[in-house]
C-alpha cells in the first residue's frame, strides 16, 4: 500500500484479502501437507558421555551387517527421524528385552 493512501483504502484492502482467503478455504483448497503426528517418545536415556561409557562390541558377518544397516534405515524412516545411531538402537533393544516380559521370553526361546 502506498504510504499516502487513505485509512479507509487500507481497511478495504484488508477486507478484500480476508474475503479472498475465506473463498479459497470454501472452495476446498487442500491444506498444506503436514508430516504424520509423532508418537511421544519412550522414556529413553541419553547416551552416556564417552569418558563414562563402557564399550560393547558386537561382531557380525558382512552380509548380516548390510541387512542390519538396511533395517536400521527403515526403522529410522518409520520413526520419522533424521538420525538413528546403531548404539542407541541396541541400547533400546536391550532395555526392551529387560522391561518387556514377552520380548524377554522370545529372546530366551531363541537362545535355548
């Protein structure tokens, strides 16, 4: 709007813009795409500081390593996250096995 335009012109422009917006909404204009709602995260603990951490090494063969990497990428996508560290996934899996009795029983069945 021009700085010297009368106040009633500004009000008229505002009303016109509002009417156009309402008309667009009435015509069924689809809303902007939004990501799916995020589930609340479980009560995860943050990773320990490097100087306080105990190393855990898991050795797998090359084919299994590739399969694990692909599985973790899919898990990261399903969780709608931009980053998922292998160590975090392993910590959460171990915690799940400790806290969730059906998972613990399934693990025991695999190990025996």
